[in-house]
């Protein structure tokens, strides 16, 4: 088990004088959301799911945040928490309760997603962590496997580096996201808060080399990086911030030039600002004993190449050994993006700083016992923090605006991001969209290209470390990583002009969605069950959709009637007798030309069952017991017939009892193997009445120390017993008892019940059974062992050929 790491959210500190806390109004000004809000695009009809492993401390904090910062007027918004259960089987989504300080993460996600899409429904989906699995992954899997269409947008602010997460868990995230994207879901994940040192979160120095967040490195999600503003570095704060706040506490005047978020002494800008050069070696800021030591940290916006999505580290969680990164997706091709053959992160970035240069986010988190602050009317005393934890839900909010305007789900938005960025560079807009232009940046930009600063952090050891700073070479200084024109590991494509992004988004193409009813089926081996697949046309779609199923359990087939449908089709799942037992989530995919859509059905295969039956001659009302480790009972009907149903393959013991009767045989062993078993028959014979029995002779009985008279052995009371004399010692065994039955009977057997307190005294092991019609001539009819195991209290029945 490894400790799950959330993207860092540090409370801010003031290093360079005045602070400029970001509020929703500032976000809308800096990234140009206001024109969309004015045009009616604020997330109406959209749902953003925030993936967590905790409940929020107080849902009222969300309302206070919105009312304080002028968002309450968007009255279609809502906030709800869910703990999504699976479609079938045991509930694997336990309510996590309030887990501090992750409850801060949960509420800031909810508040800042709402800041970007103030009319959207915010849904927090959380499950408790297990010993091996992040609760958020459980929540995602249950949501995408549920009946009907899941919400179209999800954001995750947590992570773990690829080597620690491990190949199996990495594959689980990859396949889960892949399924989500096939269902039209857009997934945003915080790239991380430790620069390119993804395995060294919030420590004083990196020791594991270059690594990335496994939750964010798949080809199916948007990895969201983090930036800071450069106005404090360049001394232009007054150009970009008003000296007084608006009624909603906003003060930003325009877009503000940005730099990668980096709190480390290894960063070029903080080193230059502090008068240190170079950033590495003995004269660097990191080696300054007074100021530099305060900045020895790995805190920075996350980025880097996927390095250990598959395989495993050979030592110390460093990317080596059999490690391989996720292959580079075809859409990740852009000026600046390296030809390294692997998935690179981040994709885009947004502001994420925590106060080094005086900028940070404000949020309402009233859990004062765990580091929060009271949310009074003046937000200057509220909690303040940074991290890609903020930028991911904000970008998810931006996606809500895109989905609202296009009227359709988008799935993975990365192909569009990269295409729009390529178009921007092809049009020769690179220089005009350089973030360093600040308020002089071109109004036509979709993305702002950051070219100043880096995410390099200080380090120790030999893993990607050169003279105390993270480097892609241990022999020379190649910072991990800096900015460049176009895409870079520090900020990806860059940050966004939201209005231009939404307005540039390609129009929705005709498409369709699939749904299944019922969305969950249970099928027994050897049987079948059906579900109706509905094809819902979107954006003027028309045509026939070819249907197929994937992810079927072994031994299960799917047949669609019709195989191509315009409105509905019936899918029938048939399970062979050998079909794999358990729950599965097959995906039904529809294809029409280049358009595809999918839905998931929960399919539970149960084991084929059989029957065991028989007849007990003269056994009406007899109790029949079935035992294969667990015991079941039934009663024979008036004709002596009995039956056990729902029997699985295996070995069983069948026995029957009826008061006053001896039933033969005493029990039968039955093997069930792929079919019903009948003819497990018994015969019940009236037992000789004990009331007339007379003790004729006994060679030893205990009467002096313990009541053990021989007649107690056949008085019909299981609580009494006969035992041979032991005080004083009796003659040695064998011992003999003769019983006169008072009448002549045709005997077919006898029953023996050992003493019921489990004592070994009074329990017969070896025996010989004789019969006589005159009391003089005796015939041996049976011999053997009655109690083989000391303490056995089970009744033993012995049968033999009828004796007159």
C-alpha cells in the first residue's frame, strides 16, 4: 500500500510585499470569461463531477463562496454529493466521511469549478479509499458503468507518480479513462505540484529524478499544469491590478503576463531576482544559507514525459529497469513538443501559484480545527492556497461552457486543443500571443504562449540531478524543464483566452448516443437475457448504426437484432454452461461512418444450478439433510418425495431421520457434475418400541460413583447413558449387554447414540452385534466400529440383512 498524494494546496505566504489574491471576478477578467457570461454561456444544463475521497466539511461553504463573490445570481447552479454504488454486487463505495485536510481539496474544487461555470451543477463523487485503491477511481468506475449516460465532465485533483502507482494501477486508470472518453466524458487531471519530480511531492529536495503524475499521464485525459503571474517579478503590479476592489472583491484589470509556477530556489527567475547565478552549483541560490534555504522545495507546476506507465523500476522508484512510458498519442504534435515517442504533460495550464510572488487563490473552507478559516463577510481572512488542484476544476468549468455552446459531449478535448494551437502557430500568431506581452497580447489568441521561466527544482543524489538541480543530464545542466516557443514541459500549450477558445471550438457534427435498458442483467450459465439498446440522434444525425459488443466474459456471446439500427435494437447475451462466473461490464459500441458512441452494461454471470431428489419409502415427513460443508434441510412430502434445488457442482452427503424409525441407508454420498441427480432413495422402518425392552444381562455397569445403570442405555433419553464400571475398576473389555425385546421382530439394523456431552467414557468403539430367538443360541450379524473419533456425538445407524 502506498500513500495517495493529492495535488498540493499550501497556504500562501508573502515574500515580496503586496499580495494579490485571486477571486472569481479576477479569473473572469484575466482569462476572458466575461463575454461568454454576458452572452448567456455560464454552464446552464451542464454537470461537472469532482472526484474525491472525502466528504466536504460544510456544503454551506460553497454557498458562502458564491454569494460573497457575486455568483449567487446564476440561480440554476447546484451542489450535491454522491457516493456512487456499483450496478451489481457488494457496494464497494463506502462513504468516506470528512478526511482532513482532503476536505479542503474537495471544497476548493467545488468552489472554483463553479467560478468558471457559475450556472453548472456541481456534483462531488467520493468513495472511501481502500487498502490498495484510491476511492476516486472507484467512484469513476461506478459512474461510467452505471445505467444511462454519465455526466460529461470530470475533474481529479489527486495523483501519484507512475513508478509508485505501479503498472497494474496505471493500467486501471488508462482503461477507465479510455472507457469514459468512449462515453463522451472529458476528464481533467491536475498535472501535479512538484515540477518534473513527480515522486518527490512537497519535500525539500528531489531524489527520484524526473517522474510524472500517473493519474494525469494517460492519453485519454487533459493534464492541467500551473502558472504564476510575472508582474511582481517585473515590477508592474500597478499596471494589472486596481488599487481598490469591486463589490465582489475583484481587482484585476486585464490579462496578466504569466510564468511557470515555481517556488523552488532552482528556478531561474527567483534566482535572478535574488541576485544569484547560475541556478546550480555552490554559488546558486539553493546554497545560500540565509534566503536560499527557505526555498529548498519541490513545489512547482507539474510536467514531464511519461516514463514508467508499464514495467517497473529496478531500484528506488526511479524511472529505470523495464519502465516504459505511455506511447505518444497521434494528436500530440505541435511546435515545441519533442519527438520522444511518449505521452508528454501537461497539455494546457492555468494560474496555480500559492503566494511566492504574492498571488494565490482564495476559497471558503470553514474547517477551522484542521487549518481552515472562518468565512466572514470580508474574504481577506479566508483560506488561501495554490496548486494544480485549482487549475483542473477551473478548466473543467471551461469545458462546461464549450459543451453548452456546442450542445454536445466532447470526450477527450485534447485533439481540438492541439489542432487549435497548430492553427494559431500556422497563422503566424506566435509572437503576438506571447504571454510576456501582457495587456498588449493579441485579442485573437486562443492560447497564451509562456516563454519565460521554468519548473526546475532542487535535488540531491544521482537521479537526473546536476549540481543540486533537476536536469535531464547528470553530466551537464539541461534544466527539467524550461519554457520555449510553442509547447513545453513547463506549461504545455500555454494558458487560454476562454472566450476565444469557446468561440473557436469546431461546431458539433451529427452524432448519436446509446443507452441500454435495463442497464444491468443477471444470466445463469446455460441461459440468456436481453436488453434494449436505444439510438438517440444528435445534431441532425440520420442513418443506420452498426452495433457490436466488447469486453464479454469468457463463454458469453452477444447477438443484436437487428445488427444495425436507426432507433432500437435488442441485444441478447447468451452464457454457455462453462461461462466465467462473476460481474463484467461489456461495452456496446455503435458505429456509423466515422461517428461512434458507446454505452456499458453490467452483466453478472451466475453459476448453473441443479437438483438432488429422491424418495423415502414409508418416509412421509422425514427430515432430509444435505451437507457439503454447509447444511440445508427439507422435509419429505406425504408420498416420501424430497428435492433440493439451486445445487452447484460438488460432493454432497444426504441423510434422513424420522422419529421412531430407522432409515436405511444412514446416508449417501452424491456427486453433482453438470446435471440433476435423482434416485437418492431411502427406506424408513418402524423402530422396535423401547418401552418393552428388558435388561437380561450386563457384565459391568457403573452404579457407585456415577449413575450409569445399564438400563439408561435404552431408556430413549439422549441425556442419559450407560457406562461400564470404572470406580472401582471393572474387568477389562470387551463388555456385554443383553436386551430382551419382549417380542420376536424381523430386525434389519440398529441405531447407536454416543453420550451427548462429548465424554469418551461411555462411547463404544469396536462392537459385535448378536441376535437370538431363544436367549441361548446367538448369531453374529454385524461387527465394526461405532465411534472412531473420541468425542464424536453423531448417531450411528447399522443395517444388515433381515433377521427373524
